[in-house]
């Protein structure tokens, strides 16, 4: 399929400025994950652009989180031995946090919310798909899976990833790119929201046996954080709210803990630990409950994913770029759903970026073209028919 590469690269070159303009416009449609309407506006814009490029679009409505979007070269009536690209359109900052307009270009870098995490990767993947279509690629069905609920997670009934990844022979997850490495394994990222209840009262009269919700919450937080070993399991409390006035024993306290595990054998242990922590009576007269959210599945390493990385690396080096290092990341991503389903996957193949989740976030504009070229060659190099990845 190498004969298609000149046409694909030419298409990418001709439309690159257009891709950068769209990238900037997409960032300016700010889309914090907790604001469904805002995320859906970004999905609307992406769908319009994909259709204008002659691509096929299928929207997946979600009731409480941002909608999903599937983009393909043609309508897919069957999807087997497919190549999946994936990215997300939701971001993490309040609207207006970056000023107005939200996006700007300076010295070869695109600044703005989600510039690298993950709108840059989404646009790169879109134009990769478009370039393959322009070149007449037909060897494998290719789909771009756009997620609107990655950053904050989603309820089980709004998780369409297992169904959409079914039939895939490989996943290239276009998450935030790194300078010299590609992610081949990741920890799972799980949220635990604890609600602790006590008994309100005058602090001067209840000092002997205060049923303090905050005290019980503090004990639970310290208990969990002491379980961290930082290599395989991590607990970190990042939010806590409770009490009404400092002279009253607090009747309620809520706190949120981010939990990370490296191995899927720890999934049941994690859920059991969180439930047992909620059940502990850490202060007399208090009780607690816990609600678990997020993706409890780590992206575990596998020989098949290692082989996919090798394919990606060969394509990179053959284009004259430096080889990548395979790494493990403590951050979670939706690529774990592919690995759970037995689909080879690599992650962080998106645009090189810095400052993700900060107001200094930026992504390198020239790197978008480089990454698109690598993705195109990787897909063209994958064998025809039943895809078997070998080192």
C-alpha cells in the first residue's frame, strides 16, 4: 500500500493550514467535562468539519455527559480487523479561564484549553483519516472514535467504548503526545466520592463525644493515603467540603479521592478497600457511604501491544524521525478498554504538548504534521486481511 502514501501526504500538506485553523476554532469552543451543553457544542463543530471533508459521521447521544462521535471514510456496515483512532473533546477548565479568545498561536505553539489534551490529537486523527480517504485507502476499515466524557468519566450506561472498539485489530489512542516516548501501559484512574454523616451540635457541649463528620473523614483520608505505595497503588484526596460554622460539630462532610492501580488483579481489591473504608466507624456516631466513578481498568502491557508499538516505531524511523521509547504512565486513559477487550493498543500518539490541565497548556503546531505522517505510514504498513501483529 506504499503506492498510496504520496497522495496521502500530499493531501495532508495541502490541507494543513486548514487543519490548524480548525484546531484553533475547536479550542475556542470551550468544553469542560461537567458542562454537557458545552461539550456537545464542540462535538457539533467537529461533526460539521468531518462532513465537510466528505467523511461519514455517526453521533452517539449521552444523557448526562458529552456525546460521542464516530467518523469513518464511508458508512461502516461491517467492522472487522479494523484500525481505531481515538481522542476526546472534553477538557478540564472553567469557561473563560484562558481569557478571550481562548486559543492563540505564538512562536509555533497553539495555546488554549485542550490544545494538547486532547483536541490536537483529535484534529490530527481527523486529517489522518481524511488523507487516507483522499489516497483511496481500503485495506482495513478505519474509524475515529471521539469521546465527550473522558476527563470526568461516565456512568456505565453511557460507556460506548467496548461496543465501538469491538472488531478492532489495533488502537492508536491520540492522547497528549510526549517528546520522545509512546505509552504502552497505564494505571487505571478511579474516583471515590465519600459522604460522611455525623451529628450536629454546639461544639462546647459535645467535646467529649463529638460525632464529627470532618473528624471521621480525616481519619478515612489518612487511612487510604497510607495504603499508597506509589509504584502500584495510589490514593490521593484532592477535594473536601464540610461543616457550616467552626463553632458547630459538622454533621456532614464529603471528600473525593483519586485512586490509581497498575494491575487489573487489583480491581476487586480496590473496590473492596473503598467499601471497607466507608464502613469504618472512625468517629463514634458517624457513618459513611462511597460512590465509585471512573475507569477501574488499567492499560496492562501485552505482547500484542508491544508489537503494535514496534510497527509505529518502524514507521517513525523510516520517515527519518528519532525512535520512540516505550513507557509506563501513571495517568489513566480510555485505551484501557481496548486492552481489556484484547485489542492491541498504544497511547499518547497525539500532538506534542506541555502543561496539560494547567492554564499554560500548549501544543506544538509542526508536530501535528509529523504525527499525522507517522499515523498514515503505520496504517499503510499494517498487513492486509486478518491483522496479526508480530515483532
